[in-house]
C-alpha cells in the first residue's frame, strides 16, 4: 500500500482522468473533509498515518509549482488548480491543505485497497476453478501475447476476464459501508450503498419512504437474490457473458454503486484488474496453497472495505514456456 502511494504521489504514474471518463467537476463536486477521512485511518498506525500525510503534502507542493503546460490532470492537480481559480472567483472557496490531503488519501484507500481485495479474491477463485483459469489464460494469450505495452483498446478486448471480475464482485462487493447498519448474509458482514430519498416514494403495499430519509441498499441481498440470479451461490462468470448481461436488471448489480454518485475509480479499477490478471496468467498457473480457505473465503468483520478473514495462500507455478 505505501509503495503504491509513493508511486502515485511522487512518480506520478496516474494518467489523465479524462481518458477514464472523469471530469474536473466530478472531482471538485465530490470533495470530502478531514473528519470524513478518519474512518479510513482507524486501522492505520500513527506512524503510517503520518507517513501518508507527509507523502501527499510533498506531492501537493510539487503540484503547486508545476508548469501548467506540462502538468497532468490527475485528481491531485485538479484540486490544486481549483485553489488557484479561487483567487479570481469569489464564488469558490479555497480548500485548506488538510482538505486536499483528506481527499487524496481517501482516493488512495478506496481505489487501491478495494482493487487489491478484488485481485486477491479473483486469484482465489481462479485457483479453485482451473477450467475458468485456463479459459482466461487463452484469452490473455490471444489479446496480449504480442503486446508488451497494451493500450486501452487491448484491455477492452479481455471480455472473459472482465466476466470473471464481475462475478467476483457479485459474490464479494468491495464497496465501502457508509452507514452504521450491519447486514449479515451468507458468509460475511455485507456491504451497502447509502442514498437519500429526494421525494416521497410509495412502495407496493403500504410502505412510504419519506423525502430526505437515508436509504441503505444491501448489495449482497441483491447480488444473492434467487429471484434475479440462477444458483446465486455458485461461481459462474458466464452469467456476465454479453448475451446474458442484457437480462440482468439495471440496479440488481452495482458493486460500484449507481447513478451520478457512482464510484469515481470504477473504470480505473476494472482496467487495472484486467491487466494484472492477464499478466499473471501469462506467466503462472495458480493452484491452492496449504491452509487457505475452501472455495468461498470468509470475510473479516469490518465496517470499511471487505477483506478476507484468513490468508489467501496460493502456489504460483511458472509456465514451462513463458507466454509473455
């Protein structure tokens, strides 16, 4: 985690957000404040918290001094540039240093921690489903074998690997729980999406959701509903095949949320995950290691980002002739 933070803030590996369909308004309209960041830091030691803050603060200073012509429009630069605009626009309020640090640290935790959990669980399911692993590997060979530096179009062709990731996210949605309500279902403390009702809404029967009431949608309740999914407790990437995906109700599957407040990092997380899974399968065959959970890992009791309760232990067998 700290290595990724260092690369993000110091080596500036992140590309233009516009390439991922994210606008500057999406960033500045979603500003959070330092007190909102504290739950993300509760599992961090004071030393790690201070180190993260120090790294981001140093990156902010470099962004302030950067040449506008050469600067990259990542989230950090957008927030710094927003502050520059407040000097000439009385309708905009300048962000404090702590507020910028709070936003960037939240991006890091939400983007990288959820992506690492997704990759960990995906590796676990590939170990226990060698036929799925082999099919994903064949696709990776076809798409990436002669592509040492794949571009966006190449990654978009990894359709079966995307099906695998989608099915893992159905079984284990990694969304942040933004409510104090715990919802127990199947193997783990469930994640949920919180929204506020903008108007009175009458549900079938006699129940009315009044305007302004917070509403929590329990994702696993939808992702495991037998009314929506055939054999919902079965790992089956083919349920997300192009011909089958169109039959899924639009809001029945939303591991990244839905609507105007959907996760900003969704496209980046899925693109990065496709690339990592493909590269891994081109080099190694994955097998279950000693002591790891059986097919469905148990999840740690947490109110933040979902993590496996036990270690995911795997054996990486180098392929006899590297495919990449």
